[in-house]
C-alpha cells in the first residue's frame, strides 16, 4: 500500500493536547476519552507514588503506622476521594473501550457508556461516603 | 499562522502491519484483569479493614497468604505494563519524531522494569518479614 | 411562515493573511432556509468574495461540510431556524489546511482515502424481496460514504496526529474487506493492522456523531479490530496459517 | 502542431467535458470557475442518466442524443452508474393507451423498451402505486451528479489542463473585435489578474446570459429552475417515471439511501436568485406520492432548486416549451471573434456537447483534429483531488 504523506496544516492545533481537550462542538464520547487520558496520567503518577510509599513497610512498624496515621487526616482523605474517582472511572470506561474495541457490543457503545459510567458513579459516591465515615 | 510540518521520516509515514494490534490486545486484556485485581485490592485493603487502612501487622499477615502474594505480584506486573503502554500511547499521539519515540520507548521499558522489579522485591521482602 | 433575521458569524481567511478572522453578516431566513442557502444569499447580496464549497444541495455530494455552531455538519441539510440561535457561527472543518474562508484542502483526505481503492458501486440491499428486472444481474447502488471529511474534522486523534489514516479511510477499508468486488483484501487488512491504522483510534466516536451518510466509521473501525483480533487468534492457534 | 490556448468559463459538466475534449485534441486548456467545480446546475440535478425515453415522442433529436451518449458514458465511465434501468408506469387508462405510441417512438430512436404487466411492475418495484396498470422498462440509469462530471475534470487535469476554482471572471478584454483575455478575481487571495488566450469558450450554463452580457453578445438562454425533493430511504431501485408527456413531479430517482423526486419548471432572470417556492415542494410530495405512495410518509431530507439552461427567446414563462437540446453559438456571426458559447443540453449529453463545441473551435482555428473522447476511459473521480 502507498505511503501517507504528511500535511502542512495551518488549521491544526499547535499542540496535540489542544485537540484532545477541545470540547467545542464535540460529543460526550470525546469528554469520555479526554477524561480517560487525564485519569490515566493521574493513576500512573499515583502508581509510582504508591510504590514509593510502600517502602515505608520495610522500615518496620513505626514507619508504616506513622504513615497510616497521616493518611487518615482530612486532606489525605480528600485526595483519596479524587483518586477513587480516577480509579472507578478509568476502570469502567476502560471496560467499555476494551469490549467495544474487540467488536463486542460495538453497535451499542453509547448505552454501554452510560450504563458502565453510571455504575462507576454509584460506586464512587458509595466509596466516597465510606472514606469519610469509616 | 502556525504551519506544523511533520518532523518525521518517510519510514514513519508508511502504514504497514506492525505489532500495535498485539500491543492493543495486551492493553485491553491487562486492563480487564486489572479491573478484577484492583477490585480485590480495594475490598481487601480498604473496605473490610476497620478504619480503611491496614496497620503494619495486618499488612504482613495479608501478604503471607500465598494466593494473595501471587495476586499482588500479578497486580504489579500488569499495572505497570498497562500504565507504561498507556503513557506510550499518549506520547505517540503528540507527534514525536522517530528519535524521541525511540528514547521514550527505552525510558518506559526501563522505568517499567525497575518498577516491576522493585514491586516484586517488596512483596518478597514483606513475606520474609512476616516469616 | 416564520421569518427571522439571523446573524452569521463567519470565519474568513484569504491566503497570505496571518490568521483567520470573523465577520458578521445579517440575512433573512425562513423555515426552509438552510445554512448553505443563507451563506449563498450572503455571497450574492453582501460579499461576493465569500468562498464556500457546495454542489448537490441534498447531502449526496459531501462538498458543503463545515462547522455550524462548532459542530460538524453538511450546510445543505441544516435549517437555520432549527438551530434556535440568533447568531450562527460558521467555520471551516478542522484538521485540514484551509484554502480560504470555509473551504479546506481535500487533498490530504484523498491521499488516504484513495489508497483503499474502494469501488464506488455496491450491490443494493434495499428492497431485497423485489424481483430483479430482466436484463440486470443485481440492483446496484453507490457506497454510503460521500467523502465529506466531517468524520476527519471531528476526530480528536486526527487533530493530534496527521499520520493517522482516519475514520473515513478505515471505514472504506472495512467496506472492501466486507464486500471485496475484486479488490485484494489481504494487503488492505495488513495496512490497517498498524500503529497509524485502526489501533490508533481511542474510541471517542466523534466520527459516528459527525457522519451524515450512515457510514458510522467508529463502528467500522471496531469491526476491523474484531476481524484482526480473530485473525490473530487464528494465527496463534495455528488455524489459517500465517493469515 | 502549434498549441492554442483555450480558456473555458464555467466549471460544470459541460466545461469539464470541453476541457477533457480539447486537452485530448492537444490544446493548452485553462478552465475558470467562480466556486467549486459542479457548484452551479450540474451538481444539483437529480442524477438521471437518460435513456432518451422521456423525449422519444416529442423531441426525437434529444432522445437519439441521449441514448447514444448513455451508451458511450457507460463505456468510458465504468463504475460510475447505478445501472438499474428505468420504469415508466401508467396510472390511468389514458397513460396505458399512450404506451403504444411511447414504445414505438422509443424503438424508432433506438431505445430498447419492454412492456411490463402491472404484476411484473409490482414484483420488481413493490413500493410503486398498487393501482399501476402497466409499465415500460428502458435503459435509464442513475449517476452521482457531482462525481460523474468529476471524472472528466480528473482526466483533463491529469492530461495537463489547468482548473482554477474560486476564480471569477470580472471582465473581458478585446483586441479589435476579438476577445484576447479575461480578467479574473481569485477569491482565495482577493487578487485580480488576466488570462490571455486564443479562444474563449463560455460553458456557464444558466449563467451564460450574464457572461454574454459582459462580452456584449446576445445569448438566448433562459434560466429555468426546477424544484427537487429528497426523502430518506431508497423507495425504488429503478428510476420511476410517470408514463406521460413530461410534466411536474413525474420522476423519482433513487440515489444512495435517498429518493429524489423531481421536478417543476418556471423561468427566472437571475440564476443566482432562484428561491424555493413552497407550493412546488408540496407539488413534489403530491405528484411523487402518486407514483410511490411512500414519498408522503418518508422523512424529509432536503428540497432545493436548480436552474436549467434552456435555449429560447425571452418571454417564455414555464420552461416546458423550451428545447432540451444543446447549441453551440459562434459569436463571430455577431461580429465578436474568439468567443463561443455552449449551452443548453443536459448532464447525459455532456460529452456530445463537448465534441460539438470542440469541433466548432477546431474549425475556427482552421484545424482538423478528430475527437478522441468516445473511447477514452476516464480516471476515477477521486483522482481529481489527488
């Protein structure tokens, strides 16, 4: 097959980030995609942070338990709520992307989106309440 | 007006069969498995535990269970792989030059390998601490 | 009959100009006036230099793709008063070089699209219970795709990277794989099984929303992935050889 | 051979075919069009590739032109037509009686025509009015009103013709009594410049009266618009016509996933100001649903007007009495050299119109070069933009 030539595109946004997060005239699915990217970056950062934090365990009980007590402060709990949103959203939107991408229910992706993200939101609210109350 | 010339080589322009299909499948399946693993992780660490976080001894007890140990190791491997592939895909959409992409690939491979190695080391060490 | 004076905020650009600007026109619209007709009225009565593309006026040629209030539309089938806004913003499509005003250069679109080599006539599946008239082998019809570029304009990945083959091209490839009509499918399937092919899509489904002609490229891209996934698994388990 | 420079004004089907023909005959060709190609009348027509049957009884000359060109286009533009034939249906006894004269006239013009019983008509086209009495099958076909002419543009362009779109003629420059150049404005840059040439051909269709005025010659052309209506859903596969002398709303052309009902006819002065009479849209629904009742219930997609360039004196009022054939005017008769007008005709005969025009041009230049377009397979439409 022939090669594709690059274009010189005056209208193209200078940064590709602009294209992803340019919601004007776009539908809910683009917001879903942009949010998936945002949560992906957030979760990646968290993953590394989490691994670093876990090194406290190697320092024995004092190290870890002092971390646990910090982690129960209100500011930390708020961060946890944000994290929880990222996790459940990325999980459930990810299920849709994976299923649709393998050709499963690809004709019903909108319903799938509302259903799964609906479940995610319910879990998020329940989780957030638990974080603050327990 | 900005005119964005592509900085990429002709080889990069060609669309030809490559491994991206397999990469995508790895991403999709690792994601689906992570949904299950993360579900277990969340419930075990934060839901059934009084106060939402295990203290030191509880963590050690938990990891000493061989099934949990295996799941946690699997979690580290798949989680790191999934996130490194995700970051690669984001970088790929930012019009990198061939050189940038190559460097990014290596940085991600090394970072991923270190993270996985460290995660497994951590799990093994904790299991030994638990005796 | 409803009549209303509507303000049109039109993106203007002439070659050599540093950046596009907006110009406002007012024109009378009734409930049959489409955005395209309103723009033609403006060109006739107010500014002969307004550059726009149009041909069939009934969503069959695909030339009048533009953005109306930000959304990808064919100007010929959007009725101005149905929009419900007293100011209508009209801009050229995204992700393609602007030639002037509302017209973009379609060459990059066809660079990709032509590579598929899709035959333009297919077997008609409409009225399939009907008898075939004497002397005909099958009822025929044109492919749905009208090459309007709206899906490409809507696609966020196309906006971030011009190497992506894009929704229209991938949908065309899928049509050939579905109904080859003598076009070899193996090279095509290999072609889309690539980083810039169907794996580049991030499932934003803007192409489905934008498509005015029932192609629904997003569904076609996912169908390609299913075909390729099947082929891969068949390859893994040794069936169908290296296919 | 000395290469003459031919400048064509008007980027519709006619201009496209003239550009292709003259390029093949070795001319250097430049075509200017004020908008996108096919943005005038060409792109807006209903997309019927005439068998000629519509004209067989009243206008044999047009009918023969149609069937000849129909067969040539099938050959040189393969893959560009929905080849589903056409069906003339009789809904009244009067129309059924007319069928004898109709079929005979078709055969005289060399148009294959086959009589179908009501049962056969409904078996082939189940959506047709069940009150149908009989039908006649003829070799009509459907074209994409833009993409078929685009193949001529593509071929001309790849053989060296220059196509300048968004370039509007603003003035003609004469040396003595001969046109020597045109002054054009490029709307993409807002700059004006001149294009010199040896022969200037107006292929501006319904706009050729306006172009004629600029040069100072009288072109007896009447812009005669018709309203068309597109509804969603493909209600038929064959082109469904009413079996009578041509009238309003008597044809339904299936196109992709749409059905196009046409058409009406009146006369205007300004081809840029056609309007869209509401009663004509209603008329399309009324008469269209007599042919296929589903037209009334199918969802609306679009309604639009297109201006036919009909040849006839000022004063005609409906356009139906004007001839559907084409004519090439050499304005030397009026004392203007270097300028010809080709107008009239229809999309089906675009190649024939171009051949006639190129013959006139060659004669004026004192050249004898045969026409090569009858056997020349055209490039696909997508080649135009590549």
